C-alpha cells in the first residue's frame, strides 16, 4: 500500500490525503479512519490511477459526498477515490447541461433555476454529487434522475470510456446500470431540461425546502431515507407502527420527525446507527412480514 501511494504522489495525478477520519467525509458523521483518499485531477489521471491499482491488485472505492454511505468504525485500508475535481459544468443549446460527476447536485439545481431551466426541482434537497445521484437514480416528489438524463459518460471496469443513452442506463426506482455493473464509474452527464420561469421554479424549490424542514430531521447528521419504500407502503409508517419512532441507541436515534431517518444526535458510532437499522428490519419483519431494503450502502462491515 505504501508503495502505490508513493507512486501516485510521484506521478502528480492528483491530491492525496492520508489517515483521515471518515466522519469528515460522510453525512452521518461517523466511521473509522481511511488510510488514503485520492483526488484525481482529471479523467486521464483517474484512468492511470485505476490501471496502477488494478495492476497491483489493490482494492479501491469511488465515493462522492458520502451522503448515502455508512462506513463501519473499523480502519478502512483500501484506497478511496473522490471525484471532487470532476466539477465542470456547461449549459448549452436551449435547455441542456453537461456536468461532471463530482459537481454538487444542490448547486446544480440552483444554477439551473437561475437560468430558468425546470426539471431539477425534485433534487434541490438531495445533498449528493451528480455522479452519486446517477448511481442511485436519486429521486423525490415522484421524479428522479432517469427522467432528465440524456446520456452518461462512464468508465468501464476494463477502463474504456463509453457513452450510454438514457435507455441504456436502465433507470428504475433507486437503481441504474451502474449498480448492476460493479466497477463502472460515472464521469459526466448530459441532462435535458425544459425552459420555464425562474420565479416559478424558485417558488417550488423554496416550498419544498420548507416542507423538508418541517418533516425531516435536517438539524442532525443523517444519510436521508434509510429504507426503500415497499410497494404500496411507506417504510417510515411501518417503523412508526412497530413503536420505534424516537428509539435511541448510543448516540443514534430513529428520528421523531420521520421514522425512516436515523440521525446522529450525539456523536454516534456507526455501530450505533447500524444497530437501529437492524432493529427496524427485525421488528417490521416480525410484525408485518415485510423485508425492508436498506437504501444506503454499508461499507467495511464484513
């Protein structure tokens, strides 16, 4: 590991941070220490880094804003790659935008609104990156990224750069081509929006922000909805119905505002958070015979 870190440094392929707390890099504000985070400065640098890692058979993981991840409290000794430098954006034509995978989704929504482009309002409260939103097919208010994506530039597992059109991305509820093809990486996205009225778009975004503040525990660190909604039902209601709303374990709590949120209200460990996840799954299964599916990714728990 030391040799490959030094090789990346010597090759001037991007910035490196070593021995960093994952509390700084996940919205849960929990997790152990990461041995190394690499920030490739561009796409060719990313390809070179991945080729080096593959040649040395060293495992790695791509992360965005950490808004959908729960790292364990153990040290993480694989290479983390953060695409923060992939933050380019270009509005072109009447209603299209080309944007890098590392660009913040909320910032993109605000910029689109200022250009009187509608279609992204649903995402204005999702605290992830564009790449993460494509991977998860992030959505809200009965819409998701699959409705507005025209094409996605991806890096395949064998390090080929290809473009996939919307239909090829296989978007479904919180799912995409990227999830079904491990090792593929979103590099850049072209979105097709629509012309609208800036004031009306802003009004929708503000109204939804107020609704989120009223219904979601945004005052505490969390990773958004923990479980996917079962067909014809709501995970939060099921958790509330089994009496777990407000349940605490260590520094973690099932939110009193919205039972499908687990919050870090008092320096919670990842173990505290996962305990409550498992408890929700068990209670709902026992009482309703429904298997709740975790929407978030659990990393380094094996």
